[in-house]
C-alpha cells in the first residue's frame, strides 16, 4: 500500500508549469502601466483622510462594550450605525481604502491596489491602522504611535530617502514631526 | 536539493537584482517560477489561488532580497517564502469550489477516453485526500512529492527537525491509506 501511495502521490502532485500570465501580474504590481490618469490630485495633507479608520475604530471599540450592556438589539444597531458611518466616510473620501492592523495584509493590499511594494513589518510601539490609494502609484499608510494617529505618503521616485526594494526607489513623506523614526520602523528595524 | 541552472551564477544574479537591474529580476523569476507555482498549486489545489500565492511570493522575494544574507542556499530561502505564503493564505481564506478546475480541464479535454477519465479521477481523489491533511503535513507531502526534497531539506525549509518531517510524512501516509483504501 505504501509503495502504491508513493506512486500515486508522485503522479498526482507532479510539478506544474507556471502560466505565462504570472509574470504579467508581477510586472504590473511592480510597475503599474504608465499613462493612467490620476483620478484625484494626490493629497499630502497634514491631516489626511486616512486618519478616519483609526477615528472610527476607536469609537467602535469603546461603543461596543457599552452597547452590549444595553442589550443585543442595541448592540446590533450600534454596529450597523458604525458601519454606515464608516461606509459613508469611505464614499465621501473617494479613495480606495483598507483598514487593518495587520502589516502583511496592508502590504499585500498596497501591492495589489497601488502597485507599491512596501515591505511593511510589525514594529514595537507602532500600530498600523490601514492604507489608502491617493492615485495610481501614490498611497498613504496610516499608523498610530503613542496613541496619536499619523501617516506617511509613499510614491515612486528617486530622492533622499530611497526605499528598501531593489531597483525601486520610494519617496516617503511622513505627515508628522513628532516621531519621525516611527515611520521608518514601518519597514526597517532600527 | 536541485539547483537552478542559470545563465549567470546565482550570486551574480542576486547582486544584479540588488542593483535594480530589471533583466536580473526577470531571470530570477524565470528560474523559480515553476517551482513556486507548483508548490502553491499542489498545496492550495486551486489555480487562481496558486497565482495569488506565487505573485505574493515573488513580490516578497524582490522586496526582501536585501535581507538575504546567504546563511542558507538561495533556493531554500525561496522555498521558505513560498511555504510561508501558502500557510498565510491558508489562514486567511477558504476554498469554495474545490477541484473545479481539474474537472473543467477533463471535460474540455479532446481525448475523453475512459482511461483518461479514470486516471483523472484517481488524481482527483488523491489530491482531495491530500487536501484534508493538516497544513503542516500537506506542505511536507508537497515538498517531498512535488519538489522531491529530502527529509533534511524539508526540515530546513519548514524550520523543524528531520525527525518531525519523517513523523509528518508517516502520519500523512497512514491518513492517505485510510482515505484511499476503498479505491
């Protein structure tokens, strides 16, 4: 039986050839097609719209235990209300946004949505809250440091602060002055 | 472990990638694309999911290349990336249409002989049985039978001892024997 299993496994799990489309997908993720018109002007504001996931996350965390004390119907109503507020904010902002505390999930989302391969990693004292695509090739990552929502805008280009990806220089504009090293920790061990 | 045969030597290619030479990226991709995709496909059992995993693996590979210090073979490092990507996807997703791609491929096949269908059904059953294994056991099976790695090589990739690999493969064999005994 064991030899038979060996044979069947070798046959059934034989190597496969990668589809030709795989490189196209990777190439597109590394380099989005040029000439795509930006949907909106990139915003490098001091208080970016991306701060809203953190803003809506915090009340939701505070409101839910209270709502649960009021009873299940109130809790459900509170959740629906928070989702509506959040969805409306998303629609009004007009940007593709992604709220998550998982650096890997945000990294994958940025690579897929903005074509910006930013090697995000968990960092002590810095909590990622989400990301937003401002326009093709320009994105903003939101994070919380010392309980304060901050963000960093990332785009391709060459400049004083090249990113870690070989062959791809990333321009970084931290929308903060308080803890500039915190934004570095998003990608680098300090 | 089977090494890639590259036009340039692997260290030269890696150095060229670090310098941002686009041709080097492509050469590295060409060298590893089938291995990465095969592991992703045999682990996930789904072509579109395998594409996602392979894409994530290569994006991670290109972005983390400066962190590769050469402590292990480059191929081992690549295997680790794809294994982590597979396990990461497994944690985050469910599969709703198992083995549909295989079924469609059989139905589209011009030579729908009885023999081909029987062979295809057997492959289907074996793959379905493999999919019921735990992620760690399944990955050990895929690295063993898709890539032909030794127990020691699998242990290095998965970050465990060769004894653990032997135990996982032994348990996988027994589980598969039980599941496929009626075939």
